[in-house]
């Protein structure tokens, strides 16, 4: 039995009638969520008329995610909104036997051996795409990173022999799907249910995405049954040295298709959508910010290139090289720390519970923020600075418990190992392919929507190294978001 709560829970200042703190969440979400640290370890806010309890102490967040996780269910208004799109994938399915079963079934897909088996195919795909960029032309880096991330993940998920028309349609459809999903999570629920053109278009795209996933599943099922691909039945396929390799090009999804207790077709669709969305939005955002930070700091770029040269020499990157690139991983980890990517996550209290001496009533939304914890000046000195050396072995222990980008506990992101591999592959490939790149847009401002993404980020890439650049000033500090209204709903984190 919990001891009675004795500490009063402060309500954050600035709430408006009817809107509560919704306007602050919409207009300046990152400064607002960071300011809550000043008001105590648990702070009450209102989203419209509904109260929510924000946990600003990482030790209490660990209680929510790990120690007392049974009393904080994966749910809340954010999850309800996203479940319309994700279905009952690992990120949105309620706690219980179904979640445990599905997670155990999918866990082998993301062990290091499975990922390694697909690593070189991912490198080939990324190398082809990054190498095809035209030289010295401004490119939308955020869009590029999402496209490359999606292509690499499709190779890993469905195999390197996914028919080209499916890959092309996935690539064309997913950006629009993501825009529609962001809109659905920001707007009040009653608006998303109206028969508006934008709502109908989003529903049609989601239906088309599910149809594409069905075709990809059928393709994998036929390959598992031994049916040849069209390329292998072509007249010149006989004797082709790559034909045998194509026969072995399996995807992570084969693990689910060959399981003794397989998922239903609807469940397979839900999981594929969850995996695709998570892979694109979070990984693409991290890579875009990483390239921006590298472009600002020549010293970091030099160290990255020197590390790659030491490990690879003049030969192409191989999957086995990734474990020998510790500085590249530190750079990526610092980008994840500084920019999220998820900035707000919710749970639902399943009973009246004492959280650090604060009474949280049953049914209340409990909010935690990776962004808030990862910008805590008591843990991360000068948190707005980009410093990969925070993650050296001698420094990292001081940050334990406050780096929560992948969540924690039983709902921790199942794809963390894969995310690290994909991030390192893409960053290394960009650096190996292009000898210099520079910012061609104003310094980007951070927009907290689903992830913490750059508002505009363009760069041009050159194969010949540019003259040494002077170190520029600090990153843009202004943080803005569109003004969709008071009911801002960010992404779930973890599975």
C-alpha cells in the first residue's frame, strides 16, 4: 500500500480558460516543457480542460517506465490519436498478453546477428542513392535523409529483391503519410473525424499503404516458398553470379512469416506500419541534424573522416566496420541527445498512485519528455552545445538515467540496435561519398511536431574537399512550431 501523498503538486503558470497550457504547447513547446523543471519534480499542466502530470525528475521517470511500470499503461490521448494510423502495432498496442506475445515474436528480428546479415545489402542501397545526388546543387537534407532511411529499411525489412515498383511507391507515399499523421495527432479528435478532403485523402493513403504492405508480404511469402523472382526467370539469368545471392536476400519480416505462431494479416500490416514510421521519422531527423552540426564544426568533421580512413582505407565500407567507428557513434548519440527526436510521451495511471510524494489520480495522463531530461543542465553541462565527447567512456556514467531517447523498461524501443546500425551506415556513406558539404539555407530552427525536426535545411555536396571552413557561431536557438491549435499531440516512444 502506498503512503499518502504529502507534497502539493504545483500547476504550471500561464494556463488560459478553456485552452489551459495548449497555446504554450503549440507556440513554444520546447521552451515550455523545459521551463517545467523549475516548478518541481512533478508538475500539473492542462491540455484544454484535461489535467496531465509532467515528470521532470529522471529518477521518477524511471519509476514510471521501469519500477512501477505496471501502474502506468501505454495510453493516453496521444496513443488514441495515433492508433488510428498505426493500428495495434508495438508502439500503440495496450499492455498485456498481446503486447508481450508480439514483442517476443518480433525480438529476434532486431538482434545483432539478424541485422548483420542484412547490413551489406543496406550499405549497397544507401551507397547507390547517396552517390546519385547531383553535385553542388542545394538539396533538402531532411527529405533526403528520410528517403535514404526508408530505402535502407525496406531492404532490411522485406529483402533486397523487393520489386522496384513497390519500393518506388513506398518512397513516394510515406512522406505524405507522415504529413497526414502529424496533422491527425495535432488536431482535436472531432476535426479528424469530419468528412474533410484532407481527412479522406489521408484515409485513402493509409489504405493504399496497407495494400502495398500486403503485396510486399505476398512477395516475401512466395520467395520463402521457393518461387523465383522475375529477374531469376529472365533468359540471361542462367549462370548469373548474382542469382544465388538474390535467392538468399531475405528480410527481417521473414522472421514473422515463418513463426510457429504467426500474426494475422492485419497484425502484420500494423507492425509493418509501426516499423516503417519509426524508422523514417526518428532516424531521418537525427541524420539531418547530425549533418547540420558537422557542417558547423570542421574539427568534428575532420575527426570523423580520419576515423573512417583509418578503418576503411581506400576500400568501400563494410558492415563489420561499424563497431570500429566509436567517434561516429558518439556524434550520432549527441545529435539524438540534443534534438530528441521524440519530445513528449504519455502513459496513463491505472490507479491512484503516489509518484515521488505527488498523488496522480487514476486515469490521468502522465507525461515525460526525453528532450527535457536530455537538456538538464545538472546532468549535461551547457546542454545547448553539441559535444560528442560527452559520450566518452570516462564521461558517460554521469549521464546514466537521463538519456531516454529510446525509452526504458518493457516498452523500450525494440529497434534500438537497428537504429544505431542504420544511422552509422548512412552517416559513414555520406562522408565517404562526398568530400565536403556546406549549408545553403539559414541555420534551421527546431520544430517540435512529431519529432524535433529542422524547419528548413538545405546543403550542397561536393566530391572534392572544400577549403577549411572557420568555425561558426552557435546553432539557432529560436524554437518555433506551426500554430495548429491547442491540442498538440506528439509521438509515442518505445514499444
